[in-house]
């Protein structure tokens, strides 16, 4: 169950990062509100997952899901460039998450 909470927390991190970009510096009320609600929910689920997961494992997985997820959202929906170094970096993040999980 803690990993399910952590996955949901990571997906909410992707949501708040994406809507923060869409809020244009918190000048657009709807994306700004979604950002704030998703942030609180993401942190709450992360805290719940940390009750039974090691800090390093939980935080690395949460930030990894957020970083790679935001990278994918940027590529697919926002027109961010898919350069080789950026794709390799995202792959290294995923590899780090997998290794962290296996080592934990």
C-alpha cells in the first residue's frame, strides 16, 4: 500500500508541476488553484507513504516520478524539445528509481 500512495503522490506532483507552468506565474486562477490543491494532496500522500518507507527511497521515487512525468508532459503537451541528452537524463532517473527500489 505505501507504494500505491507514493505512486499517487508522484502523479500529483506531475499534475501540480504542469498546472504551475499553465498558471503563468499564478496569474491564471484555475491552474493556480489546481496547483495548490495538487501540491497539498501530493505532500499528504508522500507523508503517508513515509510512515513505512525509508526516507531516501520514498523521496527519490517521488521526485523521480515527478521529474520524469513532468518531462513527458512537457514533451507530449507543451512542445518541449526531446534532445538526446534530455532523453538520456530521464532514462538515468528511471534507472535510479529502479535501483533505489531494488536496494530498499
